C-alpha cells in the first residue's frame, strides 16, 4: 500500500468534508455566499497539520542517514 497516496487522498477528502460542513454551518449562520472562505479555512487547517508531518519526515531521513553511516563503518 502506498501510504503517501493514501495520505494525500485522506487530506483531500478531509478538505472536502470540512468545506461542505463549514459551508453548511456558514449558511445556517447567515454567511451564505461566503462558502469559499470555509474552503480556505479547511485548506488552512490542512496546511497547519502538515508542519509536524514535515518535521517527522525530516527526522526519519536523518535517522536513516545515521543508520546507513553506521552500517558502512
């Protein structure tokens, strides 16, 4: 299973769900024509959630490089 593709698909689905839910909440609150703001909000949440993921990926790269160095010695 390609986890990168699954993660991307889940992120896209999350943005879509958050956009639709946010749009429905906005309409109930009286912000009917401002649905694009909810989509931008959902995209912002996605971007914020990627910070720790990117840091973790960097740490994994560093650990792999460190293990590769130890294996060569």
